[in-house]
C-alpha cells in the first residue's frame, strides 16, 4: 500500500481560478489536486487532498495525518500563514516533514504577507511558482523522505 502525503490548503483557495487571476492564475483547485495526485503517484504516494476555510478543520487534518502515520505534509496555509499559532502547534506536534507552499511570491506582496509562522516548522518553503510549486513541493518532500530512509 502506498504511503500517504497530505496536501492541505487554507482559506479562499477554493476560489482559485476566479479570485485575483492576475496574482493566482486561472487554474482551479481541481487542477491543483490533479497535479498533486499525478506528481505523488510518480513517487509511489497516495494523496489526501483537503481545503478548508476553517482553521480548526486544518488542525484536525494535521492531527489525522499524524495519527495515520502519513509520510509528510504539503501545506498552503493561505491567510493563516501569518496568524495561526494553532496550525503551527499542530504541525510541530505531528513531527512529520512539512513543505510550505504559496502560489504567489509572498515577498513581492504586502509586508504583512511576508511573515510566516508556518515556516518555523517547514523543511522548505516554495513561493511564486504558481500551482507548479505544488509539484515542486511533492518532489522535494519525496527527496526528504528518501534521504530519511538511508
């Protein structure tokens, strides 16, 4: 049975394709999910793909990943990037490899978007690659997991 990675998406990412396409592009969340599944499959991973506008649901998904002994987590915390101690604490407790992803380059945007609480626990942070950053994140997570096996 394939090891599972969790791909978690925060608030408003359900609006991809219609929300600020000049920043986020025209791809939808369904496009992101398909890309993640295809990339993960190439590494022999199954994917639990989730999106929530509710902080506690994201925390619950992180705790589920821990309980299910997931291989790792790719997370786009979106609006919770700068504010969620609860998500940070859940990721710390989970003890899984974490890759943080942002579709836009948060360092070219408003100053308040440039501070991430989540990056404190992330093994790597990807920003500005559009939805292709998700594939890069999964590839990177696979490399981290492979290195841990050696």
